[in-house]
C-alpha cells in the first residue's frame, strides 16, 4: 500500500483493512492498521482439541482472553466480524505440526478442514491507539516495527494437553507515564489488561531485550522503563511445548482486525465471552 495514493493505514475501517489484507496489498504486521478497532490473535484447532483449549484459555485469561469462537468448520467469527473469513483476512499465518512451525502461508484456504474451530483472542495492539491518543509514545509504531515479544519464566496454568510459558509483549514507557499507562490499560481485560510486569527484564528471565523471541527489537531509551503485557503468542508457545499434532495461528504481529470498537477505557467489559459450540 502506498500512502501517496491518499489512503493512510490509520484512516481505514476494520472492513477496509481486511479487504486490503485479503487482496494481498498488506502483508506486514497490523499494529498501525485501523486504530480504534479491536485486534485479535488467531488459533485454529481440530474439533477434538477445541473444548480443552477453551478451558486452557479460561484458566489463563490475562494471556488468552477469548473474544469469539467459530462453529466447527466455519471460518467466520460471527460475534466480532460477521462478514469476515479467518482463512483469508490475516496477512500471514503459522502452521504447526507436532509443535514445530511447518510453514507460514498468506492464506489457509487449502488447509481448512470441516472439523476446524477458530478461536479469536484479545491482542494488546488494540490499546496502542489509546496510549497514543493520551500522549504516550508507542515506539514500535513510531519506528514501523513489530512489537517485541519474549518467552518468560512464568508458567501458564496447564489444562490437559496444553501447557507452556507465558509470553509477553514489551513497550518502552517513560518513567513519568508508567502509572498512567497502567491505569489506561487496566480497564481493557480482553486486550490483556494492565501490565504483568514493569521494570527489570531479569525478573522474567529475559536475558537480552535486543533479542526478542518473536517480533522486532525495540530500543529502550534513557528515561524509559520496559513494560510487559501478557501476550496471545502464549498459545504458540503452548503449541511448541505440547506438540499439538495440528494447529494454525497468526504469525506474530499479523493479527485479525475485528469490527469491535472501543471508547475511553471501556473496551469489552461485561460477559465472560463465548463458549466452544457443542
């Protein structure tokens, strides 16, 4: 996409952004697309794993807050984007076979199965626009990078065949802004809520911020501290740990953009979310 054509990523609606992605005209991370719309992680599993994975999400709501669950075989999350197709509307996917990444296609139409269930899970990209609107610098957006993501020493609550480490995303925040950022994100539980850790990465056994496990290295400058949020890529770490025979996810940073919007800090408060269809 060329901004000289008169359309900026930040001017797009969710539907327009998905159309751009489906046409192959946007292939990178989605952090700067359609600000104000809720973005989501994607996890696709065979039906015999679906109920178990839902319980894993429920047991780990900070990392895996559920937004929607499709009917078996359906590629459309009807509650959050009823005209969408998760097989086509993400820029890039990851296909896991027995816990290893097998390929990273730009659509999953030929891989889709009649028993597949798609889970849409809240994403911290959702609150980046809120931070910027409140005068908080969001470094990965300023630099055009993917957000930095790290595997930590904290374990998720295991459920059946699913277990693994907590993955976090990191944003450098000015010391004077940290309390305000915590307050702004606390009210967004389905976008991971408030930070899970502020300050020393060593406490999470992150050895080098310049070597993220996923995404790009984002510099922390003088007067800033690293702030860490639980991240939906935790599901991919669980796939690697649990060696799920077949699992499809978004490529880190390449999210699904829903039709949901938010105002202030009132995003997605209320019901616990959908359940796996029986």
